[in-house]
C-alpha cells in the first residue's frame, strides 16, 4: 500500500512539474519572438520621444520667459497622457494645425 501511495505521489509530481515547465518554456519562447522584441523596442523609442518632447517644451518655455525678462513660468508645459485601461496605449492630446510630411 505504501508503494502505491508513493508511486501515485511521484507520478502526480512528475505530471505537474512537466506541465509547469512546458508552460514556462512557451512563455519564454513567446517573449523572445521577433514580433515581441520589436513591440518592446517601439514602446521604448516612443517613450523616449515623448520624454524628449516634454523636456524640449519645458526648456523652450524657460528660454522664452528669460527672453521676455519675466519670471520663469510656475509650471512648465507638458503633455498629459491618458491611459484608459491597464496595458492600453497612452492617448496623446490632439494637435491643431497642419502636420509635417517627410521629404523622401
């Protein structure tokens, strides 16, 4: 009877361990697919561009205030990002006016 219990416990541990390892291997394979890596790179580049634009706007406001001879603005201008749900892309405020086109 003891052997049967230990055999069943070992078989259950083996099956559950194999299923866990298989699931983790699939997750790792999906994480390192070229599409997933490209999406991550695009997200990082987009974040860097947003950060650069907000820093540029803050510096521009500082320089304009210095040129006008007045005080620095109380709050530098920045873009407000609205996130609708967890994992959703940030929604940028709409801009009025014509858009630039590349000269390719």
